[in-house]
C-alpha cells in the first residue's frame, strides 16, 4: 500500500522514501465509470472540481456559448448591465423635462479560450438571441434561460434610452419604417427622408436629430434590471460588488 497522509484540504499526499515512493502502477488516475474519482494506492480520492468563473475582466460570466469560434468547445459569455444617473435636466421625447434621470446600458462579450480578448463585443444581442434559441447558449445558474430571454428583449428595446434622436411621433415613424425594411443599418439621411414624407422632420418645434432626447424607463424595466444586477452580484455601474 502506498504510504502517505491527507492534508488539511482532504487531499492525499504520498510520502517519500523507497518503500513509500509512488510508481505509475500505484497511481491509477481514473476509476471505471467515474472521472471525478482517482485511485491512489488503495485510497479513492474525489477530485476537487475547479470553481466556476464568476468574472472575466470584472464583467460577470452569465453562461457559455458553443459552435461559435471553436466548434463544440465552450466560450464564456459576460454581460455588463448598468443603470446610471444622467446629470442635469434632459428633454424627453414626450416634451417633458427630466432631472437626473436613469439610463440603461447593456453590452455583451464572447471571450477567446484564454480570456485575453473578446471575439464578439458590444451590441451582440442578435448573436446571443440566436444562440439561445438554438440551445447553443447555456446560462450558468446565476440567471435562468427565461430571464436571459427577457433580458435580451429589454436590451434590444431600452439600451441607451437617454440617446433618442426624435420625439415620440418621429421615433415611431422611423422605427416602423426600419421594422418593415428588415435588419439593415440605420442612417440619419434616410430617417429624415422618411420623416419628410410624413411632414414630421420638425415636430412641435423640434428638428429630428438636433439633440439626444430622453425616453423614460418603465418602472418594471428598472425593477427587472436591478434584479438581474443583484443575481449577477454587480453594482448599478455594472461592476462587481467586491
């Protein structure tokens, strides 16, 4: 029998010496049917599993995506969910003035295998949404797949709600136009052309695109964003609490 002792973490440590030395025959690195157990001499030791990643570059890991850069291999996915106060008074899309209102900012990242750089960063909700539908994006338990699906919807609709180009009427016309046109890049010139066709380039004295207008966040969106931040263990600025 191999001589040795268990350390304070419960790991088996063989001792030295000619009688106590460990040969390849003594060390059987696997036990049939269970890769989580190793056999050291006559002792069965449970391998300590590595702790799951919580943060990469101070951004919370929410799950893993497959079939992206490395085929079936998993790649970590992080999300930054930020609720921030805008300074001063902001003109709203509804014509009201808002003092120090809240703005929602969400961004995602898919990381390379060394976590040294992201291979997809920023507004990649389309990529994550498609992966979730194909079951190629799996959340890690901090948030559920259902919560991730809802978060993607909130992200698409409310990201940077403090940077709207027009009034309610103007935004509605432009949004409907691009929804019908499909997944294409937006341009200011094209939006203005559409608004002119509806006599809405100027609405109630405001010319489209001359400033950033604020769209107030619904209470249920603020509540949901804060719940997600709590589950991801991040502060309102999207950074870890510790």
